[in-house]
C-alpha cells in the first residue's frame, strides 16, 4: 500500500528537480520517487557491505540483507575495494575443515 510523504525543499532544489524532470520527460513526483527508491537501495547495499567489511556478515549474508544477488554484492564490494577483515588461525582452520567436509560429500 502506498503512502503520501511530504517534505520541504529549498527553492533552488525544486527548480533543479523541475529541470531534471523536463530532461528525463517525467513528472516531478515520479522523479522524486525514483530518486528516493534508488537511494534506499544504495543505502541497504552500503550498510550490508559495511557489515561484510567489519566481519559481521559473510558475502552471502550481506547480499541477503541488501536484497540483492550474491553476484551483485560481489560486484559492489569489488568496485568499492571493500574486503573483509583477515581471518585468524582458528577461523582459517575451521573454514578449511568445512571445505574438506564439503569436498568429501
């Protein structure tokens, strides 16, 4: 269900929106909706990538949290040069053990 949201903007911003809406051949409301939805999506991806970078989320969990595919998340973190923190020896051993179990199956 849609809801109406109102906000106040400086006159210059409204004029810029009008200019962009004319260039894009869309009405101002449609343009604002598109911009807001795109920013929300970018924010979700950015926050999930931050969790990945801090080691709180795996790449799969980050993708799920951001509501994108794993490949989209990989593309995002690669483009932004985001890497998870290095693993300690215990984590490396656990991951190696898990990989070994998977390969035996």
